[in-house]
């Protein structure tokens, strides 16, 4: 098999399986580029996407377990709970820190593709929620690659494509049905052979995704300490200014866009509120049980006080429950 001149990297989340099936169905058997894909999945998800895609079109898809050689017409799918990264001539999986609350995450794949392929990298963002992939697509563009975004009006979940468009000046914004023919046209030319310079920031972030110690990799040079703590490990988050957006990364490597950080904070707030409701309910039950016991000992005043305290806890728990259940639900990545 010949080595690919181009590399296509695709990122998607909610609605992504159907979108990917449609895309690969439109690619020819002699497609001259390699394709690497990240679909947001949970760590416990079955590793079946490569089988689904192999049955969807003429190209064969694999889920690499360590390193796999890049070949033209090959499709490489990130397995659950592993980042998929590009190295010269191959792809590799790594258990680096989560980015935007996910592993696999789209940004590490796109950055590594930009690092290795430069102007011959083609980044594609499909349907999904939140904004993973926007920073990675920005890196692809920064190193001269091509940015393709599914038209948000055509996407089952438009948030991810719209975020990419807000972050990056895309070269092509097209409906899903036009992406495969577009990729065929873009990969028909020989590709560019000129040398390109990889920014230090991209190098550092790829090293972190590839399991290097973030401090040794140079994480401190990425930005200035912010006022926020990492929701994952509670370390200080560094603020990274990138184009017209800000991102965050902690000393242990976890990375967040502003949107994913807000989503994580909202989720943790909700968890803590439900914990508070549970504690109030337990206090209510305990005080009522104590009141019954005191009643048996003929201490009416003490029993009344306990029931009043239980009633107050019950009212507080109901008020808090109404606040939690009536609020606007935060956006989720899946």
C-alpha cells in the first residue's frame, strides 16, 4: 500500500455515528488519503465503530491498540478511553489527560495531524455538542491545512460545527452529503512538499496528550495562572489565549475550552445540590424518628421542636429540589 500524501482527521460527537456512516459511504475504494476519526465515547462504550464504518463503505476501518502504520484508504478510529494521535507514518493511541472532559478528544488528534502533515492535513468537524475540535481545527489552519465544517443547519446537533465556525475561518462549510466528494477533490492533487514550522505550543500540547509529564513538556509556558481550579484534579488552571478565544490547561494536563469548563462546573454544582438535598432528607427522617422516640418518653415539647426542625428541613429540601429541577439544563457533549 502506498503512503498517503494527505491525512483527513474527523471529529464528531452527538449524532456522529450516522454522520460518519454517510460520509464514508461516499468515499471511493481508491481514496488516496488516510482518515483518522474521533467520536466522543464513554470509557465503557463498546469498541465497535470501526466495524460499523467498515460495513458502511468500501474502505476498511480499524481501532488501533498501540501503533498502526498509516496507509492510503485506511480509516483509523480512536478506541474508547484513548486519545488517537498522529506520528510520522503512523497513528498511536495514548492515555493522556482528558481534554474538554473527554478521552478520546478531538483536539489532540487535530493538533498532532497539523504537527505532522502541516498543509497536507484536512480537518473536518461534524455534528455534536459543545466545542471540542475548535482549538484543534484552529491548529490545522495555523499550519496551512484545510478546515471543513458541516453546515450547522444540516447537522443533527449544530453546536460543535457552529463553535468551530465561531473559532476558525473555515475553508469549506457544506452539508454532510457534499463532504465526501469535496475530500475526493482536495486529495486528488499531489500535496505540498514545502517545509513548515510547528509552533512550540502545538508541540507541548501534543506531548502532553502523548502521556509526557506536562511540567517536563513545558506546560507552564502555555499561559498565565487563572483564578480557576481544574474540576478534575483541582490544580490551578493556566489561561491560554488563542485567536479570539481562551482555553485552560492545568499542570497535570487536563484541558478545557471555556464552554467545556462551564459545562463541567455546572455538572458538579448539580451533583453538590443533589447531595445537599439528600442530606436534608436524611436529617428530616432522623428528626421525625427521634420525635417518635421522645413521644414514647412523654416529652411533648421536645418532640414538637424536633418535628418543627424536620418540617423546616423538608421545606428547604423541596425549595432546593425545585431550583435544581426547574433550572435550564446545561448543554452536554453527548
